[in-house]
């Protein structure tokens, strides 16, 4: 009898221990975030860091790596990929490809976006990395470099897997990178339907049909995840990104995201109206601050923060002695990824942080290089007729000191316009709000 009791209890204990060892599960279904795609401002957030099942939003990372491979010349749009037996066994949604068939990269892109084809996702994974497992590791590695801290990928399609998790905030990061890094491919996300071997496939993203300005990007659904959607729309020069996890139905999800996008655009409209009203006050305050900094340049130097004019034509001797000769360093992709991810992270207080809009030009391992690049950018922008304050913000990236070159003393429109101008001169640049 005692033996029977032990036999009955042991499986229960075993199952409990197994649940502890199999990794962290999704904490909750519903989550949402809305951001200003230009500035990175968070306009709305509910459970944004909660780990959830991303379902087919996963394919956005599959596409990110595919776009990256295209840009690097590893594959071509008209290149054919061969379908493996493993790919044919993927569960729906899928194209129903047979072993040995071939599909072009361009057809694969449209199939992933419009049909959300799981068999095609496997074909892409095997083409780029040799196996689904290797590709999933590459996906997670790229996610970390982009600053997606709550994401772990186990497959290229998003079919159920206990350890396959992400968050609304991370998907906003990924959406933003897809838009910023691959504007030449982003139009694929606006595909309403595509034809493959005589059959038409409609995009599951209904916002493309009924929401003005919507131009992407991806839907997702599994029973465990609920109805997910990453959406982006552009109106009157503003772009908003909205992410929803855990919708109850496809209709609920679509209508809810529509309301979130409306909310985002409405908030931006109010902010812009306020910016026009107080632009003069902010501009005058920035100019006053600039004069004060010019009058105390020695103090500014000791704090690694200075106004533009002392360095316009020469480098002070005390600066060279303190920081060494100028050695320009190009910002790495990893630094840029971290900076972009921080743009939609929760705001953190910082002593002495400028309370105006700023633009960031790059991140450097040497402070002298950061100052030099910031001043170079300010000189390029002198034609706009504004005064800029060079600000160097220190931080850490993988335990290494990083110096971020920024220009402050701007309003929102000025920051966005400054970045547009600088990008024409091949500068890395993105605007930053006072709350960032």
C-alpha cells in the first residue's frame, strides 16, 4: 500500500519539477504599446514588458534577417530556394509546398507577409542558416543586439513553443528597426494580396483596407497567443506604431488597434499644437542657455559638456591634455541598436539632462571623437539658423564606456528636420524627446 502511494505521488512531483525546468512561460495575454515612430515617444502602454507568445509576429524577425541577407548580397530577390521535407511538415497557415519544389526569395517575402506561410518560414530559415535551430539562435542573437531584452525565439514562424516569447515593447522595437533599416523593403508590408502559381492570397492585415494611412506590418494568431497585431500608419508627416498581444477575436484586435492608432495620432496632434505655441519661449530659453554655457566654458569642459562656439575653429589645449588627440570613431551597429531600443524604453531621470528636444549623431568609445562629430553636425546645420548646444552623454555598453554625441536646444519639429538634413550628409541621426 505504501508503495502504491509513492507511485501515485511521484508523477505529480515530477511534473511540478519539470514545469520549473522548462523555462519561463507567458505571464499574461493582453498587452499593448503605441509609439511615435519618429521620436520613439511612448504614447500608450499596458503590460508592454510582459512576456507573451508572439505567434506570427515572429516572422518580422525572419524577414529582418532575410532583408539583411539581401542587403549584404548573400541572396537575391530572384534566387530560388528548395523546399525540404521538414518544411512540408509545418502546420498551417502555409502554401502547401511539396518537397523538392522551389520558391523565389521575392515570393517568399510576400508569402510570409500576406499568407503568413509557416512552410515558407522554414524554407527561409534553412536557406539562411542550414537548420531551423541555427536560425532561431541567429534570430535571438539579433534580437539582443537590437535591444529586445524580453524576446527568445525557438522557430522562424511562431508556432507554439513554451520558450518562444516576446513582449509588446520588443515588437515595437523590431517594427521600428524594420521601418528605419529597410525602407527599400518596407513597402512589401503594404501588400494586400499576392499571386502564387495561379492562386490569389489576401493579406490577413485588414487595417490596410479600412484604416487611412496604414501601410503594414504583421498579424499573428495561435490559440495560446490570441490575436496579435503589429501595425503602422502615417498621417500628416507623423508615423505611429501600435502593437497588441492577446486579442479575443480578429475583429476585436483590428478595431482595438484602430482605436490605439487614433489615440496616438490625436496625442501627436495636441503636442504639435503646443509646440507651435511655445516654440519662441523654448527657442529663447535655449539661446540664453547657450550664452551661459559660453561664459563658463571651463566648467563645461570639466563636465564633458560644452557649447558650440569655443570649439568651432580650434581645440583648447586643456581639452587635448585631458582627453588626448582626436581620433574619429564610426558608431557601431550595436551601439546604434542599443540607442534606438532605449528610445522606447521607460523614461529614467537623469541629473542635468537637457529639458529640450535633442538629436543624437552617434555613440563613440572616445569622448573627443564624440565632441568632434557633434560639432561637425552643428556646423552642417548652421544654415537652418538655430543655435545648438553640444551635449555629450556618458553611458555603458557591454561594460564599456560609451559617449553619445547629441545636440540640444530644439523643439520636436526642429529635431526631426535636423535629422533629415544630417542624413543627407550621411550622418547617423535620430531625434530624442525631453522625456527620453
